[in-house]
C-alpha cells in the first residue's frame, strides 16, 4: 500500500541514478543533509510506534488528528477505495491512542505549537 510504511535503502535509492536522472538532485541533497537524516529518524520512530499500535502511518496520523483537542474537524482525502477504507479504519486506532502514545508522538515530532496568549480587545476600548 502506498504511504503505509517507511522502508527504503538509501544506498539503493541514490546509487540507481534515478534521483539524478529525474531531476530530483535537490531531494537527494535534502535527504542526505543533517536535517534530512533527523527527519528520516523521526519517520522511523513514528513507523515503530504505528507498528506497535498495529496500524499504518496514515492511520496513526488521522487517529492523532481525531484525538487532538485543538482540531475541530479532520478532513481526509482519498483517491481510491482502499485509501478511503484505510482512513476510515483510523476510527478504530483513535481509542488505542493513550496519553503515553500522544506524549511519545509529541516527543518524536518535537514541533508542538504554542498557543499565543489571548489579548482582550475590551481593554483597548
């Protein structure tokens, strides 16, 4: 299934010449950079968490969105029936996401937004 797991061999990906031949040298450079390696490590950790929960990365991301108190709705997109079914099955994954899983996701991603303080306009009137 497309996008269900992260698995690649960097040597094979770059040695084949496909990246260069198709004009994607920027992608090779980005993936080989320090930031690229950190991103790949995060993806591997997310993949391991998804595996422990018995779901795909797609299902994990949709389930996280469902559990996120800061989101009001979750919009999914599917080009195939299989993708739609995978997205719908995220509803079975969401109850499995406990506080420790959510904390692990936040630790892995390390990009939790900080809500700015609310400014009252009443004081300005």
